[in-house]
């Protein structure tokens, strides 16, 4: 048995086995860390989708209220109740402001213009 353990071919095979075992553990560790990163990405995406869903649910609840339905009927469809009048004003045009360049004079030039 001692001859078998000290034989160079056995030592070489044992070394190769240990090297393959170490390589397998190293790749498993890399795979584990990649899976951990993917899981973190999926969790953030789930949180984002949950926030988006809650926002859409609140918008849906708001849209289902009677006040919102009446607002849409009045403003967008121009419907009215009996005895009401609708006054529709045209959109206001924005006036452009012209810039006037003022020549800045030194105090001596102002005195000169004032006296002569």
C-alpha cells in the first residue's frame, strides 16, 4: 500500500483530481454570484412593477369616482345639466416681449448730453 501511495502516477492522478475538484468549486462559486446578481435585478424589477401597479390602481380608483366622470363629461364632452350655460373662451395668445437695448453712458457723457 505504501508503494501505491508513493508511486508518481498515483500522485499525478491525485493532483489532477484535486485540481479538477478546485476548478469545479471555483465555477460553482462564480455561478452562485451570477445567480445572486440576477436575483437582485429581478427583485428591483418586481419592486418597480409593484410601485407602477399601485400607481395605476390609484389612478383607476380616481377615474371611477363620480366627480371624475362628471368632470370629463363637462370639460371634454361639453355636456351640461339642465339650466346651465357653457361659455367657452378661446385660448390666450402669448405676447412676445420685445427687448429694448439701452445704451449705457458714463456719468460724464450724461452730463455732456444734458448740458449741450
